[in-house]
């Protein structure tokens, strides 16, 4: 047994995306109507860390392999999953070789080749490119073409789990010919390519209206002549989660609505209409509050929310960060906003089970007395206005999140809880289209983080947390130099953490990898780099007329949209 992870991958190699209902010829089921109340702002996931962009783009551009609804790795553009046993992974674990499916074509009819994979790697690692998915290429030293259909990815050090680059919905192939003039600083300027990438997926972008609607047509060169069943697809954006749910569950206007972050009792009432149901998958989503380690005062100008701004005058204090977490009653937040679709947590890595830490539970129960004592002992004195102060700095914060009824309710609850320890906040909500959009020109994105604290959720592809945990490394912090892209939204920087991530990348035995992953989780939690709140399920609304949907918490929820069809 070479490496347990690689043997597990070998068992997945024989899997194919199967079990879909039998379908007629391509395009016989009319229009597929999908609604994302967080509208898509680009079809290039390398320029946005937003889930909505990754999911929208997954209808058009694809990776070599992705994760199915069980978390198993399955081939997409590749013929099989490379392993040590089948010769696809080198015995020294320093390279992985992928073989493209024969006669694979881009939607424009040109062949997909190894050169496209090489280009994608160069695109995401180009200086000043600001690739939002850089962690997927961590440790990659070279990507080369063995021949036109064979891709060899080499690593700086042995990589016991080599399934990262060009794997999963967040790391798809892009066409070299289309993006050749879009490297580095030019990446955001390639509007036509970013809005309408040429892909290998079941659909082609017909028209893209940023932060509004995307219309698609069936890809005439899709590798399965019978798919997709739908001739066209419409991805509508905007509105709010409740109205999106209603459009599927009550009115039947839409077929699928993603991310139903709606109060449980409201959804239950809607489902009584019988037009659809809520499908839920539990993966790795955690609703969290980021605490900005850098100064954000507007007077700092272009230095705001960067290292050049210097430490945050209040949040640099560990006592303040821990007190903020202790003051929160997660049970109340869970009951009010999530119900059976949520669970209070102190962990940023809540799944799979083997990686779940049991060492951090100090935040699970609200403890106002302990929170107040922490602040007292740290010299934060209560003022006559009920706000604590130290050295002329008040515990007064701007708290931002995306516009959503559950999140605004959570903000209100947290504001009240924090007021009980002498902390005041100004609440702000930003349209989800903008907040998660990744536009480097906008001051309101979660990547720019121009606030003291902010709240959102995040997760990762697949069941291996290595690339996800790499997202908290020092070199992944968004900044003007990276076009404000980068996975380390919270701007955590700890050399010990970085060293531990690199150790994880060199560790093969599954049990040993789990020990390291738990240490990384505990470091983030105990340093209070951010405040985990709720381990969330992923609920989406599915029309009763739709079949073939397999809810997936390990990849894009639209991962098998080619297999969707209308019930006959």
C-alpha cells in the first residue's frame, strides 16, 4: 500500500458520472431556468473567489476531474484518475500525468490540448495576475505537454495528494487561444473572454449581462451528442433569497434556485404549494465573521486594509478578538436562521469527519462574564456611554455583510450581544452581487474588506482540505498588487501556520494528514483569526418538474447540469 489517499483515489478512478435518467436528443427540453439571488459578475472563476462565479462558470468551463455528490473524484476532461498503481502518479510522488479524452473539443470546434493546461497554469501564476485560485497551484513547479493529449504536472516536493491543480470547479481549464493576451495585469481587462469563455461544458454563453442575467445555448460540440437535454439555459441574478425560493417553490417560474439562506419556517410554508422541494447537502460551509488585522480608517487612503496601514488599533489585541467570540450565542443564531440546516461551531474546517477537531470548544457556549473579564484585564475600560476604550481607541466597529434577511438578522443579534460587553457596531450590508463580485474597481467587495469586521460563508472543493488551508498563508492576502485577489480574505499571517501547511503537502498517511489539518484549524480558531459561527448545509430549491439533479456539497452544485432534464 503506497499511500492511503492514492489508493482511495484509485477506487474512484473507475467511477463515471452515471445514474442520470435516460434522455432524448440534445436540446429537446426547452429552456432551463436557474436563479441565483447573488448575481454572477464574471464567468471567469480565476478572477473571483465568489461561489456564484464558480458555479455559473461550471456550466461552460470544466476541470480535468471533479468531485461527485459523494465526494469521490471522477474524471471529466481526463480519461481516468491518475494513481501510483496505474502509473499516472510518479513513484516518488513528484509528478502526476493526466490523459485527455480523445477528440475533445472546445465549443468553437478547435481541439483541447495539453497546451491549454499549460497556459491555465501560467495564467493563474503570472506576476501581478491576482489569481483568486492561486492555492490550487501551490507547490507546482512545472506543467508540460508529454504529447498533445498528455499533461504532466510536476511538484517542488513529493505531493502525496496531487489532485489540486486543474481539479474541481474552482480550477478549470481555459482556452489558451482565447486568453493568450490576458496574462498578469491584463487579466481583468479581457472583458469578452471573462464574460464569455470558450469552454468544453454542456453550455455556451450567448449573452452576459454582469450582475443581471446570463443566457446560454447548448454546446454544439459537447462530447455527448445526447446532452444537454435543454436547448437553452437562463441564469437570472438579483433579488433576495426569499423571492428566489418563492419563484421555484410557489410560482414555478424557475426550475432551480441556489443558496436558500432563508428562515426555515418560511421555506416550510413555501413548500406547501407542491411546486418544488428543498434539497440540502452538508459539506464544508462555515458562516464566519472575519476580523481585520489591519487599519481601515478612511484617512489611510490606498493603504486601507493592507499591511502598509499598520495593525488594527483594537483588533490587534487577542483579548478583544476572543471576547468578541465568547460574547456570541451561536445557539440563538442557529435557531433563528438555520434550524436543521445548521450547527454551531468553533471550527473553520468542519468536515469530512476525519479532519474535524475536538480540541476547540471554548466558543460554543456564550460566556459574557468571561468576555467582560478578558476586556477588563486587558485594560479596556467601560465608558459612560457604555463603550469600552483604551489609549483613546474605542471598541467601535463597522460590521459589513451581504444583503440577506438571515444575515441582517444575525447582524442584529450579534450587535446586541456585543453591546453587552461594551462594544458598539455600525451595521452595513452590501448587495451580494457586488460584495462577492471581485471587481477590483469596487470598494465594497469582501476581498477589499474595507471594514473592521465582515461576515460571509466559504467552503472548498472535494474532501481534501490541503488547498483550502493553504488559503490562510501569508502570500495569499489580497492587496492592490494582486488586483485585490487572493484566498486569504481575513489577512491572517503566521509563519508557523505557513510551515505547517507545507508539512501537510509533504505528508502521505491519511491519519497524519488529519493531525496536521486539525492543528491548522485549531491555530486559526485559537488565534481568533476569524470567528466561526455556524456549520451550514447547502439548501437549494428544485422544481418538481426537474430530474437528474444530484446535490453536491463537494463541488459546483451545477456539476452535472448536462444530466438534468424535464420530467416527461
